[in-house]
C-alpha cells in the first residue's frame, strides 16, 4: 500500500483515499457526536483513558482533543481495527500490534490550536516501556476535512527522523504553542525544508515517531477534524491496548489497559480535571 523505500527514507507516507467519502461522512458524524459530548462537559474531563481536553474561548468551551473515544463509540473503534490498517501496518511492524494513540483533534476556524514543532518520541513514556521505537511505532492521521496550509494542516520535516531523538525544547506544551523557526535552527534543521500536507477527506498520513512535525492556525472557514491512531509492534511495547493479533482485530476488553495515564488504577473514575 505504501512504498517501503520512501517510508524509510522520508519518515512519512500518504495513502490517498484510505477510507471512502461515504465512510468518512459516517466517521465525521460520530466525531461530531464526541465533540457535542465535550461541549456538554464544558471543561476537561477524564474517565480512565478517555480524556476530553477542553479550553475556554470567548463564545464557550473549545474542544481541542479527545483521547480514546473508541471505548464508548463503536464506529470509531471499528475504524482503528479496520483490516485496511492491519494490511498497511504488517510490512512495517508486523501482525501483532498494540495501540497507544486513539485520538481526535479539532481545529476550529480562527482558534489558536497550533502544535509546536516536535517529535512524538517525547510522548512515548515511560521510555523503558518502549523498545526500538524508531522501527516499532507508526503514527497515522486520517483527514476528515480538507487538510492543508489554510486549515492548519500538518507540516513535516522529511528525513528528520534519521537524526533520532533531537534535543527539541520539551519544557513547554506542544498543543497551543506556535512552530518556532529558531527552535528548529537550534538543532540544525530548517523550516525551509518542511513540506505542508495537503489531504482530502479520507486520505491517511503516517509518520515515524522521530519525524519532526507541527501545525499552524486554522484560517479556513471550516473545522479541521483529524483522527489519529498510533500503533506499535506488540513485543516492543509494554503499554497499550491490543489492536491486531496475527493480523486479526482484537476487541477492547472489560478493563482498560495501561496506556499513558499513570493513575489509571488509582483514579480511573470519571472526574473533571
Ligand atoms: O493535529 C495536528 O495538527 C497535529 C498533530 C500532531 O502533531 C501530533 O499528533 O503529534
């Protein structure tokens, strides 16, 4: 489905039309329902691994991100376990695969929801739970809306993954901070080498955990919804929910697995944060 030589060389790949327009419309409707849940909460809320990140805007709550909606939204669960993902991932990380990220990002028109330049490797914690990160982990993002420079789409620095863990600033949050050129220059990279993703609804981007990327403000007149699923070779990771065993989907169990919410066992009950 992707050219493996390109993937290894560039650190990213794009699959056009991974889901059909009809499928994307149905996924988008479910994503809108999750958004409505977030608005109803009105502030950040957690229940186990399910987490709504809500900020305050002048006109009301701004839903920026929801983690692990698949626990209660079967249609979104079906997307992450779709056989097309199993087929796409097999040549990259094999047939036994767990999942760390199951996340929706919204960028409302005009809202400041920038993502500073970063490598996802900074979030793969605790580090000793991950082995061979550069070759065992694949992040994917499914465009639900037109995704490009106007709508605050992602920018990639091709081949930056070849440097491994770069000393990019990790003292500030990624979400809500702008892409600073001087920060790239400090680690020997240049924004001039970046490329801007241009995705139609249903297109899928995939990227390496060491690929430097970020995104800017949404200057379009529409929401920019993005459904992110991050997969890892099961034997190289001690965290995550199972996704595929021998290439076949594994349904979520009765108890959530440890992913990255460290207080899952002590404070898994619903609460505002
Ligand atoms: O949604 C975006 O624009 C950025 C996503 C991103 O940088 C990430 O998930 O690491």
